[in-house]
C-alpha cells in the first residue's frame, strides 16, 4: 500500500471515528431528554415543553417528543383567555403635578436602597439577599434626582431588575422610522439614542420565524403619538398602552377602542398579569427571560426584566411575573415580549443580560423613560 493510500485510509478512519462519536453523543442526548420529558414528573415535563415552545428557534425540541396536539394542550392549559375585563381607572391616583420637582416628590413617596419594602418582599421569599460583590449587571441604582429606582428581584430560578418610575408621563413607546417586511427595527440602545432617553426596556412582539426576525413586522398593535402605525382597526389585541396622563391599559381591545380611550402609546404582547389589583393566576409558562410592565396605585410605572437561559438565572414563568408585580404593588400589569429580546438599560448601562447569542435583538418597539 502506497503512502498516499495509507494516509487516505487513516483520514477515513479518523472521520469515521469522529462521526460515530458525534452520533453516539446525539443519541445519548436524545434519549436522556426523552427520559427527562417522559419521566415520572409531569410538572417538569410540562415545564420543559412550555419553555422551549415559547422560543422562536427551539420550538422543534418540543415536537421531537410530543405531538402538536399534546403541545397545544400543555401550552394552552393556562388561564390566559378572555379580554381582561373592564379596567377600573379609579384605582389609580395619578400624580397631580408630575412636571415639578420630581426629586422632592420621589423622596416623600418612595423608599430607597436596602430599606425598600418591595425588595424585602421579594428577597425574603427565597432567603436571598443582594450580594456586595456584584458586577455592573447586578448592582442596584437609586436615582432620586431622576425619580427612578431600580431594585434587585430574585427567586429560586431567576434574577432580574425592577425599574420604578415615579412620573408615569415620562414613559412612552419608541418606534423606528417605518415598518415592513424589508424593514428593520432598532436595538434597545438604538431607541434610547434616537429619542435621547435615560433608559428603558424592550416592548411588544414581532414576526420572528426561527429566531431570524429583524423587528420590522410588529405583532398586534402599535400606537405612537395617538396615531395607529400597525394593526387591524377592528381586531382585538392584548395591549400595553398609555394615555396622555400616563394611565396604563393592559387589557384586550381593538385599535378603534384604544384610540377612542385616548391611548397615546401602545404595543402588544400579553397576557395580562394583574387587572384591577387582582392577580391572574394559573397562567403557567416556561422558564424564560421575561419583560413586563405595570402601574401602582400612586401612578408609578413598574418595568420588570428577568434574566434567563443561564446557569445563574434560568428564567421565570408568567405566574412568577404575577407574583413579583403583586409584591411591588401593581394594580395593573401585563407581560411583554421576552426571550432573547428581554433587556433593561439605564444611563448607558445594561442592567440585565441579553440571552441573544449574536448580541442584541432588533425590535419594533421599546418602552423608554424620558
């Protein structure tokens, strides 16, 4: 046998060995996941199916082990139907004067730092306390002059941040220059730069086939400065909308209804988490990065982002979000787009971590703070 043939045989053996090794690993992972999904714990199995089904790029994992009918039954078992009902606006007492000295108003109405009642409620539930040795993504911020407080939120499976904005009129929905299949949204940093905002979070959902969407085609409704930019006029959508006074709407409605109510800014996702002070329980959902927005009785806006898909923070369910919002005093609250879109930024720093492996998502909307 010539040297050339010997080399070819050696290369072929190496390739065969590598391929067989990869095949064994893939089969081992497949059957390990099969045992995980079909094991004795129905709760863990359902949680796995819900978690991967909520992603854009990993939905196929659920279909490997369950029929579409079974997946639909698991994902649809939560109580997320209905329109959310009538919002009792009398439960929200908006600030009489939000254009004055925000710092003085904030000092008199909110607790700050380690004495925050909301932080105590959340941390005491799990026995966790904020670490003194933290990175930029983990440190709390209390900016009294800006009327903004950012609080650590921690649970058994998640870490995150809650941004509390005392003046609801400072919050608005940011949009790109235009929408369309060949258009692209902006990253959260892009929106903040465009509008000169101090911070914000990601907003509504968008068409995202297999995780390749660019934020140019929103899901549901988009209202900016009182004008309908996206959505069918007569179709009902879950919305997160703000009127000119900073009153937050979180129920399901048509764009026609939203505009008639004077809603100035709106984006869509859902489901609603809290309505009229009543938590919507048994919403379930998998463990994923999450974003939500709510409003307290004093009018303050609550912006929540939960990290996920990492060893330090697996993520949160819808019920986790509801529990957090209730603990922070939300009268009304709703879920926003999550997953790899979830992100919070304040004064040039990302306070949470993006789960997107390619950097930061382009999105159709964002909720920003002036």
